[in-house]
C-alpha cells in the first residue's frame, strides 16, 4: 500500500532539487545544456572543459557512465559530483515517485510487482514492473521513498531479514576460523575485520575504520578489484591494494576459496552452492579478458549469494504453510533477497515475531550443518522505513 499524498510531496521536493542541481551545473560550465543527454554532457566535460579520462565509444560519443564520473569525482572535479547527484535525484523522481504513482492498481489500491523465479544467475528472485527490490536504503532520500510504503489501519509492517547472511555463508564455505569464532561469539564482525586488517586494538577502531572494514568485507564477496575498492573508499589504488593484501594475509582461507572456486569452475563450467545447486558460469574460459574477469567474479560470488537465495527459498514455503495452518490474517507482502516483509494485524504481531524467525533459521538444517549460527533481525512499524 502506498501513501500517495506523501509520494506527491516527495516528487515535488525532488523536482526542486533537480532544478537546483542543474543551475549549479550550468554555473560550473557557463552554459545551459541537456544534462540527461550523454552526447551533450560528454562534449561539455571533455571538449569544452577539457577534463581528463575522455574516451569515445563505438557511437563516436564520449563515455559518461558512472565509472567515468566517479573517476572524475575522485579527482575533485565538482561538475562530476553534481552530475552524479542529478542522476540520483532523477532516478528517484522518475523510477520511484512517478513510477510508483502510475502503477497503483485501481481495484486493490496497491502496488503489485511480478517476480521472476529463474531470471538471475545466482537464483535470487527478481522483481519487475515495478522493481520493488531496488528501492534504495542507504541514502536519506531512499529512506524517504520507503516511508511511503505503508500498511492498513489496525496492522503493522514487520520486516524479518537474515543478518549478514552472505558473510556467514562465506565464513562457512571458506572455513575461516576467525570469522567463524566471531559469529559464534556474536561479535561485531566488521569491528573484528577492522582490528585484523588495520592491526589495531578494539579501543582504537573508529566508526570510520569500521565503515571501511564493512566495505572491504562486502567488496571481497563480490570479487572487488583494488581499483574498485579504491573508488568506494575514496583512497589511492596502492592503499586499497595494501588493505586487500592485509585482508587476505589475515584470512588466507578466503584467497584459497577464491582460487579453488575459479579453478573448479574453469574445468566444470559451473559452481555449486552449499546446498548442492549448480550455477553455470558462461565465459569463464573466454579469451576476452574483461568477459573472463567478470565471469571469475561471478564464480566467486555465486555460491555465496546463491546459498543465501537457497536459504530464503527453503524458508518461504514453510512460512506460508505456518500462516495457512494457523489461519492467520498476516500476509507475506514482499521478498527482498534476504528479507521477508509482512503485513500483520496487531493481535498477530507477537506470534509472527516469535515463530517466523525460528522457521527462517531452521529451514535448511536437514540439508546441511552450518559452522556458524544463522540469525535474523526483526523490525516493526507503520511503514517499510519504520520497520528497519
């Protein structure tokens, strides 16, 4: 269910912000142009302002994708930062504000997505028309979008999501003793990583260093390069490489897991999730380096992300059966990768809060024995944002 009044207000707010950013872009280059046109933007950045990294694609136009703009931003060119902000607000405005308003079903007065069961490489569900798995959460503006997803009167939205599931699966499949111990002791995993990588005692780890450790932890799962990590942490390539070397030195199991996984995939053409499901990786032996590198990163990540996808897919039928057998009015509204979202009448909230986490953390036990505990976080509120 969507709060249309609030969504319209957000739409107006984002429109004003887009105009404000455009004015700053025009001031920056002393010229008005269509910021949304890659051709015009490329000419402004590289012909008029003579900025570095100008490269033309097959079409004969300059490339102005996120990578190029992030590169320029890291060199402190303000216009690149402004264009990235403009794109972010335009996406919020067009995809989410206008996009959601136009998709409300006239009969149910709700938004309905379509799920794809087998349209992703790793086995995650995909969501389309509209994509409700892509609603941003990290930015303040993204959270404002989540506030417009509301529930009926006399009900609450309950969010139950697996806690750091991919890192837990990584610790299990790569047999990393430090991480396994940290999860078993219920330690702050990013704090533990920060202490290991930056070689500091717990009292010396600042929130900023913990944030960096978190980016490294999740980056490694996706097979990030030193260059990619440098961009995310806004540091030099050599510093990023040093952090990665320290990470692999501290957790040698991850490096050997990566090498073994890629080697097996090269000979077999597929990887296997902890639950035994095969994921075929095309281009793993491709002669073109960019395709082969992408395939290698996919091979590293697929068993981990695929394992998390298996786990929630094993849990969902059990949760559904529990709702039906107990004649509950609570409904599963949405699945967003590691999260299940429910709409529950007030008198069922406590039962859902107690029973669903047990089902989600035990649905896999007959298939495999995990070396780390699986946990879920539960949030409750009147909107999706409040439930986080």
